[in-house]
C-alpha cells in the first residue's frame, strides 16, 4: 500500500494536470487534515501524506525482515484511515 501511495503522490507532483488522481488516494482524510491545518487546498500531497506512505513502507519492510506482528500494521492502517472515515 505504501508503494502505491508513493507512486500516486509522485505522479501527482510530476504532472499537476492530473490532480483528479487525489480521488484515488487511500489517505483522502489526511488531505482534509492538511487542508484544515494550512487553511487552503494544497495542489500536491503534503508532508503528512508523504510521511504516511513512508511509515507504511517502513512497517512493511520490518514485516518482511521477520517482525511478524500484523497487529501493528492493522493498528497503523486503522489510525491512518480514521480521517477518511470521518470524511465520508
């Protein structure tokens, strides 16, 4: 999921004409948090969304290397998805 997010964010930054891709963002709730914090709608993914993707990749890498705690990943996904639940 983290690699998918990074790919999506990179494409949104590289080609601003495809800003409609934000509708496919699994962290759309974090977009609203960023909007509330900054006071205006960002044109590209902000620090919060980039960080969420990096954290997911880090936890995924830990799991691949032997850290067999899927509960950690499930809790992290739940926390990151919470703003999206409130959005819808």
